[in-house]
C-alpha cells in the first residue's frame, strides 16, 4: 500500500509541477506577446517619424527644384517677350500699312 500511496504522491507532485510549468509557460507567452506588441508600436512610431522627416526633406528639395525651374521658365518668357516686342517694333509700320490697305480694299 505504501508503494501505491508513494506513486499517487509522485503522480500528484508531477501533475502539480506540470501545472506550474504550464502556468509559467503561459505567463511567458503572454509577456512575450505584450513585448512584441509594444515593440511593434514603437517601431511603427519610429517609422512614421522617419517618414515625416523624409517627406520634409523631399519637400525642401522639390521646392528648390521647382523654384529653379520657374526661374528658368520666367527667363525664357522674358526672352520670347523681348523678341515679340522687337519684332513688333521692327514691323509695326508695315503691319499698320497692310491693315489699312485691307480695310480700304474691303470698303
């Protein structure tokens, strides 16, 4: 009988230890999941901060590029306007004559 009692005691002790190990493993799993969630949230915030910084840098670069392009376009427009004005000044008398002739001819 003593052997049976001893065996039952060992079985109960083994069951208790198993329960403790399982409880410990479950706590560890829950803690690990929390840590992973926290790390994920931290990394997400870090990523968004870096992305916002990159956007600001890119915006500055693009602003400089577009201002340069606008300046270049403005210069080209000035050149074209000057050419048109010169062409008008050079040819205004003949243009006026042609217009007057056309008006007279149509009367």
